[in-house]
């Protein structure tokens, strides 16, 4: 398995901590990530002395209990690396897109099979999710998002369709509770929400908020690749560990 594709196991926050339940990324072979400062929600880099990155802290202040109950990034998508390339190529329509989609589907399937039960427990789900939803593209992509087929095949669950509300402004890097519309009856459901990549987390957490406002009981976000930019000084230790 690629070093970027670090698997994680859920970790409950300590009493009094703010933010959502998160996933601690484990070591891979000789790569020790335990010394790297990472956000307790998204596992991205943080400034010294902080438990959460700026974006996750802001999301908590804006949306609070509407955020996901667990966030599980499967792997680190280092800019310029193989996982980051697959996440770009699979929805590009270019040569190799199908091959990239196949690798992402296998990655998601393996994670749900091996670690799904732990994620469901972290999110407070008694029997696991009863449906799956996919974070829609914020770029106005025509047609169905290719991630939908990947998530549906990997999870084997009924799909809850999400769509951007007509005329709704782009949310940028901030959580928007009114950005998406839930096009199904979901009252009381536990939902697996899949996103392909996480930069600020605004899209995924906006989708979680929309689901909860529609009546969903619990949401577990699984992200295929947590974006890491080697040019960001905060990512120095993390990139060094992943490249070791």
C-alpha cells in the first residue's frame, strides 16, 4: 500500500474538547506519524499549541452540533503524489480516468471493510449506516459525479441524493448550512457521507449539516484523501514522515 494511503482508527475526543470525533492516522511500516502535529478532526497540519486547524475550529463555531459525528480520512493526498493524481484524474475524463477510479474504489472498499465498524462506533451508530451520500461538486459539474458510483459500489447501501440549491452562492472555505438540498426522506437515518478529498472540509461539513437539518440522526464522513501541500510550512514534518 502507498505511504499516502495511511489507514486510521477512530479516536473519541476527551471530555470538554470542541470539534467532532476524529480519526488518528496510524504508522505505516517504518513511518512514524505520531510526532506530527495534526488536527484532531481532519488530521491536517496545525500550528504549535493548537488541537484543531483554523478551518475545523471555525466550522465548529459556525455549525456546532450540525457537523459530522466522525471524520475519517483514509489517506494523505500529498500534492504531486500518486493518490493526489488519482483524485484529479478519475473525474477528468482523460486517459487513465477509469484506472484511477478503480484504484479509489478499491481503497474505499478496503477501508470500509476493515475499519468501517470502528468508524460507526465512533459516530455513535448502533448498527452502522443505513444509507450513503456523496458530497456533490461545488464547481457546477454537469451530470452525475463519478464519486457516486465509487461510493455506491464500495458501501453497498441505498443512496441519498444531495444537490446544490438553485441560486445558492458558493460556500468557499466556510461551512454553509444552506448550500445543499437533501432530495430524499431521511428522518432518523444514520448516514455514511463520502468525499473524495478534504482541503478545508467546508464541502463535507456543509453536506453533513444539510443531512442533519433534514432529519438524519448521525453522520460519519469518510474522505479518500486528506490534501497535504508540501509548500505549506505547517506540513513540513508530516510530508517528511510520509516521504521517509
